[in-house]
């Protein structure tokens, strides 16, 4: 996991999706005006927000180990591994699984 975290992603992986998504959102009303007519602002806003949400999801997935709500719950995983190893060795440890805080595993 450290190797994955420390491997830099090329800047193009962040720049191009942002550039193309914003360009798409700007040009979208021009393509929808013929079919939606008066409702073009509403339709293009809804579709634009969906694409911007997908862009944000992609940005969140680029850094899976930043210890935010949407990341891999490393604390929980490592705690469970430690509990399993100590149980396998027969050690008395008194460790409990990591608690859920506000619906998020850390």
C-alpha cells in the first residue's frame, strides 16, 4: 500500500478529465437547446452536475490513502489483522475492532 501511495500519478490524469468535463459542461447547453428549448438551462444543469460529480469521484479515487471519509479504512483493516494474528498466537490482547464514527470506518 505504501508503494501505491508513493507512486506519483502523471499530472495529465488530473488535468485532462477536468478540462474536458468543464468544456463539455460549457458546450452542453448548445447541444440541448434544439431538443429541450425552454428547459435547456434545467436539463444542462442537471447533466452538468452529474458529470461534475463523476469528476469529483475520480479525484477522490486518485488518493485512496489520505484518511478521508471515502478512502480505504486502513485503521480498521490493520486493527482486524492485529486481532486475528494475536488470536492465532493465543495471546490475550483485549483489542476490539475499530468503532464506526458517524457512519465512517477509519
